[in-house]
C-alpha cells in the first residue's frame, strides 16, 4: 500500500485524506509523526529529531504555516492534515483499533488516567495495564522497560502523548528496537485537546489553520515565543526546498 507525498526539506509529507493515513497504519503499521512549524525549524541543529522525521513511515503536514508557504511558492500543492484531525478520525475507528489493542505512553500518571477514561468513554477497550508513564528522556533515548512491556503485550497501536521533539525520537527508538511492527502514533498534545488538558480547541479553528492562535491565547507565555520561532521555516524552505539538509 503506497501513498502520494510531497517532499519538503527532505521530509516526505503525506498528501491525501486523513482516512488514508489511518488505513495505511491499520494495514502496515509503522511510525507516524506530526511535526509543527516550531519543531521543524530545529532540524538543522537537532539531528536526532530530523532523523526521526526522515525515517517515519508517514508524516502528516500539521503545520498550516508550512502548507501555506509551500502552496504559494510551488505547483505541487499539499493538503494540510492536523494532528487533531487525525485524532478525531482515530476516535471514530474504535472498533478497528480494539481488534489489536491500544497502548498509551503518557507524560504523567494523571494524564494516563484522564486519557484512559476519555478513550474508554469513546468506545475503546483500554486496560489500565496498557498505560505507561514516560520518564524524563535525554536526547539519546533508551527505555528497556518500555520495550519489555510492549514485547509482552504486543499492542497493534501505540499512542505517544508526550511533547514534540522527544516523542518522535522515542517513536523511532521503538520502531528500530521492537521485534514486531505496530502502528506508533506520535500525536503529542492532540489527545489533550480532546480531554481538555490543553483547552478544548474548536474544530473550525483547526480547519482554517488557526490552531496556533488557540494555543497562543490559552497559554501565551509558552506558545507565543515558540510560534515566533516558527517563522524561520520560510528561510529553510527557500534554501533547501525538497533537498535533505546535510
């Protein structure tokens, strides 16, 4: 099963409908990443993060800013799919997900309890034992305990809910070290928008590329500086276009 993509700064971004993302992962497994503009501007300095994107099986174009830049400059147009849009579709597929078990990796025990309750209320069959609280990971990620739990339980779906820039490295670590091929979803805060842990985002704001504004209003001290850095993405795209950054 293949899919259409658009290559930007060496990263192959999926170009299609959100249903195709889920269907690909359901059939083949693999690593899904969802890079936002503030994270993409770090790829020259953060080689481990860049490698995780280059080695993902499917990367969705979550950054409305990146999509707008690309579609203005180049003819091969790219369709935006946000992490929230993917999560909304994922939530509608509980019957298919339940066939292969879902495993959560969370930033805290409290987040794990909130996420589990929300997903079970949404129709998922999520057992408490299929929750893992992530430790504080350094740049070179090694987590033997997590690998051991996953190998014993062998869930088909692994939903990573920790911060961007780290979750992708963890996802690649799991992809390279597990002896089976689950779907590894690096969707970060997307589930937190549904549970209210990051303030529920109106669907219409996400659809018209204003997810960044919702975050900035809900937590300006954290997100305003982060998104201001994202403007550097224009320079990267102009400099490298489709090419891999060496």
